[in-house]
């Protein structure tokens, strides 16, 4: 990616947001003390430090469109990052994708053990909902309930977990998936959590339905582009560049839009989705420029 002024502005904003989110996670995650210290240590190992914090950044930037307090937005950003971390911990387990490397360091089940990794993922998930439900996140209980409801839907059987199930079933059967089936799988597995992250700021800000719908549409197209970009990275970069094992999809014979369409057509599809995502932001004017830059970043990144 060429280092334009816009790129530098986005990277600076994302780095600052990541630092703030880690500070929020320090508060939201319990300290490493008492008989449960090993569990706390594994939770913090999984969630604190590392990663692009893309989902948390989406929460913060969405909230900024409506003047939501940074404190409230950071609690929601921390919650989504805890839930995302849980999904990665479980995804890396031998029973799932069986990965040894995540964010450039050993996965949780390698750094600790499988049982601790399972419990750490479970505890991170429940802590995410505890954070959303706490009165410090928003004074209006209806807003807190809506955040909990939306995240539960995005993460559950009709969202991330359902998508993972479809992925496993496709791998077990060996039957090739068509473009529509791959799109649905990826929307559930990856897209729903990104959609929630984009929409959460509008929920916090009690935004008009049209504005909430605009951020939801942005998140939907961004999530689809993000997954194609991830599949492109898996096919084209080294493990050292990505900070995790690459070439997994080809090894497992997984159907992706890259394997179905080829590299060039998949890139064109990602470009189209990014343009579509940015068009949803017209209603917010220049205030949403960082979100527009983020859409471009998603398909230009190398990790």
C-alpha cells in the first residue's frame, strides 16, 4: 500500500484506537489473581495486544458520527474485541482449524493447553455480554438490551457460529459450494460480527432508522470485502507477513470466492463491494472519511 497522507491518517487513527481499546480491556478483563489466575492470564493473552482492532475501530467511528461519549464507545469496542478473541481461540483449536500461530504468537491452546483455551474462550464471550449489559455502557437500559440482542444474533447460530458450522459441513462433505452458498457462509461466519460493529455506534447514539440502516449496509459490504481480502491473503502471502498460517484453504480443499472466481475476478469483486460500502456513507458527509479510508484499507492490507 502506498503511503499517502490518507493512509497515514488512517493508520495513525487505528493505532490510537487500538491503544485506547487495550486500555479499556485492561479495565473490562479481571486481573490475574486468585485461584483462577491461569484462566485470567489466558483471557488476557488472547484479547489484549495485537490485531488490527478493526471491529473495535468500527464501533468507535460509528459512535463518533452521533457524538457518543468515548467512554461508552470504548466499552462496546472492548466487548466486541473480547467476543472476537473468543472466536479466534476456539477457531484455532485442534477440533476446528488446528492452528499454532495467531497474531504472530502461539495460539492459546499452545501457550497454555486445550482445556484452558476452551474456558478462556467461554469466559471472554460471557464477559463481552457483561460489559454491554453494565450501566456504565449506557444509562438507558433499552440501549443496553438492544446491544446485547444484536451481538447475540451476530455471534450465534444465525451468525458467526452458524457460519462456522456451514464451513465445517462443507469441508466434511467435500461437495463444491457455488458462489451463493459461499457468500452465505462468509456472511454468517465473518460478516455478521462486522455488521454489528458498524451498527453499534448508531445503537449507542439512538440514531434515526435511516442512519442506522446506512451503517448496517456499510458493515455488510465491508464484511464481504474483508472476507475476500482474507482469502486473497491466504492464497498469496507468507505466514510471516500474515502473522498466522497461510495456504490453509487450499490444503483443506475449502471453497472460497478466490478458488471459485480466481485471483483477478475475486479482487474485482472486493473492489466493487468496497465502492458499494462507501456509497452507504454519503449521508454522513466528511465526518465518515475514516470509515471510507478503512474500506480501502481492508482490501489493500497485507496482514
